[in-house]
C-alpha cells in the first residue's frame, strides 16, 4: 500500500448529509467554505483516534484467534 494514500476523506456531500440531518437544510457555498477552514481544528486529536482504532482492532483480533 502506498504510504501517502489517503485513508479517510470527507466530501461536500458528506457535510451536506450531516447538515440535512442536524439543520434540516443544505449549507450554502459560503457556509461550506467557512466549515472547511474550521474543521481541521476539530480533527486535532486524530492521533488518539487512530490509536484507539488500532487498540480496538488488536483486542478484537486477539479474541477472534482464540
């Protein structure tokens, strides 16, 4: 696997899906632009999230192997 291959990508449609679910409307292009600039701060704990996923899967693998 390529080391720089993206593993997780959010699209505008993903953002619009959440907006429709929580705000019951689609976002304007200006709102999407504002969010795209701010969203990086919400993913600042990415390292911990990846660590939790790895630990969760390793635990599950150990149970499956027994």
